[in-house]
C-alpha cells in the first residue's frame, strides 16, 4: 500500500489510477459521478476485488436500478425463468447454494439465453407495459433482452465475473435507456436526470461494500 498522499482528481475528466494508489484514491473516485466510468474500469480488472464482492454489487445493481418512480429494471424480467439466474446468484452470495449449484444454474440458463437471442419477439418475451407513458414496443423489447442477459451473467463463475462486470452494468444501463430516455438525450449526447440518478445509485451501492483490494 502506498504511503504517499492521495492524488488530486480533476472532476472534469475520467482518470485511471495504478493499483498501488487504489486504497487511497477509492473514496475520492466514489465521490463524484464523473468518475463513474473509472469505477467500472477498476472493478472490471481481474483479481483486484474479490469475486464475491463483485457478484454482490451486480446483484444489487439489478435489483435497485429504477426505470420509473415505481418500477425497477428487474420488473422487465416478467417471467420466473428470466429472474431465476439472478435469484441463483443472490443465493450463492448468501451462502445458500454451492459453487457447483451456481455452475448448474449458469449452464441451464445459457440455453435459454441462446433461444432469446435468436428468436426475439414480443410473443417470446411476453413484455408488458411497465411504465406510465407510451414507449416504442421495439425499445421495450430491447430493454427486456438487455436485462435478461444481465441476469444471466450474474451467475457466471467466480474466476471471470470481474471481467464481465462492466458488461453486466452496461446491459442494465442500456435497459434503463431504452425504457426511460428520450431520443433527444441520445442526439445531444447528454446525461439525462434519470441517468445521473442511476449513476449515483450505482456508486452508492459500491460504496456500501467494504472493498478490499487484492
């Protein structure tokens, strides 16, 4: 662990820090949403943060990311089979199932994901109207497909879950965008108020974990 003073972070841009700086830099990185991408990059590095911590974080991100005042991204998983991988990952984090049982869950839902990816359609996903506004059915379908993939990846094996961390979170964020954001947000390349709130929630979830860098 470095004994030097924590580096000064320019909140106007993203910065990446060498591993020896992470323990001192981490609280500062979590202090501003501008460092959101830096946070994702760090947690996606193999063997930096324990895999059980990574799995706990992504499970909470799936559960606690809002798409409206009364709905969450998991509401897009409208069938039990779509929610089952996340349930298995949470059970593993809580010590209720073994690593072997988690691996079985991953294999089982791998086949389901392949079917969803190759045969997407409103009749296959059974997507219902979740929000109090009219949205494009295609966008709703894409949002649900992203969440199904994110849920599936939460039960990937310990050795590579860090490598998939950003992918899982980005799938959740994509589901949020297709569920809540307006075309003008995409066109201007600006963060909507909802996306800012989502970033704050994700950073709070990470901050809730007592992270030990390996």
